[in-house]
């Protein structure tokens, strides 16, 4: 099983296991994490917040 962590500029935004989300494969975890990053970006655009896409970091961990 795999989980992901998303951080932005060094600050953690989400750990999938905190929400009870674990994934069968590393690819599934990566895909879901990328969708979550895009969700954050979409929300921040709506709010008018500034962001740098390169400051997002995704970590995949086997649990």
C-alpha cells in the first residue's frame, strides 16, 4: 500500500493517510496526488492567491 504527502514551499498541505486514503500501487498514489495539487492550484486561482507550481512537492511512501 502507498500513501502520498503534498507540501508547498516546505509546509505540509496533505497526507493521504490522515484522510484514510491508501493506494494499491505507487502509480495510483502519484496520480491522486497530482490531482490534489491541481485542486489546490484551482482553489488558489479562484481566491486570487499567488503560487509557484514548482514549489509543490509530492512524496510517495510505501506503508
